[in-house]
C-alpha cells in the first residue's frame, strides 16, 4: 500500500462522496469528510480514528476556510482534494429560473473554486498535492434539458484546465473526472431539482426527459466502488492523468465530440484559415 495520505472530500454525506471516503479509509488513508450536515456525514461514513467530519457548505468561502483549518489541526496537511459536492438542476433553459441557474453555478463551479483557493496555500507550501474535480459527460458535450448543468461543468473544466499549468511548478497535480451514468444519488430528490413547467411548447420533450431520468435512477450501469478504486489508483501515481473519462458511455460521448468537432472544422477549413492579414 502507498504511504498514507490525507484526503479532503466535499459532499461526503451521500453518493459518490461517501463511497470515495470509505474507499480511502479502507486503503489506510486519513479522510476529512465534509458536508453541510455533519450528522448526515458522520452517519454515512461511520466512526473511525482516521476520519474527521467537518461542516462545509461549498458555496460559503468562510466554511471552506474553517474546514481547511480543521483538517490542518487534525492531520497537519492535505494531500488530495476531491471536489465532489454536487446538485443537479434539470430543465430547458427558458424554464429554468435565473436563481436556479445561479445556484447551479454556485455549487458546481464557485464551490470547487472556494475550496481549492483555500487548500492551495497548503499544497504550495509542501510543494505537493493533487486536486481532483468531478465533472461529468455533460462537461464534454452539451445536452438539451441540461443547459444549466452543462454550463457549470464546462466552466469547471475550463477553470481546471487553466489551473493545471499555474500550479504544476509547485508539484501540484490536477485531474478532471468525467463520469458517465454511475449508480449514485445524483438523480434522487435530495440531489436534483427540475424546472417548473412554464411553456407548453416544451411539454412533450419535458415529459420524455423526466421519464428517462426517473427511469435511470438506481439503474445506472456505472459502479461507484470501481470509480472510487480508480481515483485511489491515479492518486497514487507520480504523474496522474489530467483527465479521467470514467465509463464506456463517457468514452462514447468524448469520441462523438471529437467527430463533431472534426465535422465542423473540415467544411470551413479554407474560410477559417483565410483570415490572416495579406501582408
């Protein structure tokens, strides 16, 4: 087994966060398990001398600072940060309210930014660390009924890709994880909010998507335990991947994105390359 590390995991009270935390503990690592409700997190993780449960609402920068301070007080360092906390706001763009879209960005983009900003001084000082941010297949390609969610994940990935070269000189690695459909709690009522029906023009497609997502809940093909094991593996590598596309369905999305981009490049290649000054 690799030397014990300190894992700081957001959204550890349910779903993928709980699975990652338990996997890290079982592998002999120490874990800072965070969530908005510490009772929920504690019950999900169970008692263990190598775990510290800390209150953290990722949308609150002051919570992030308090949680990181608690982690340092308990374990002295943070080696792996997993930005996992999530909420899904589904619906057509016109039917999603501005408040719902802003909330989606607060949780999925600004939340990871707040926590990472607070953890980075620790990692810079020790000249090591690994920042893992959980994105989605929806961070690779846009899908209707997912405009807010895709916007948040596209933004998360743009930030992470830009952060990587900024922190690499300090020995800090970054990894974007693009899971496909995994059997987590993301599609449950606790983790999903749907736009209120507002326009009849969307009614038929809205009903189809709601039926699809409700049907997928609990039937997803991806095994969260296998994803957690994969994260443990890459976190042990000297040069972890900058991106982990997790699941055959996610690979399919990525491959289709490449095909789509190529199809958009080729017909307009001459036009696109004709735009330089003539001198």
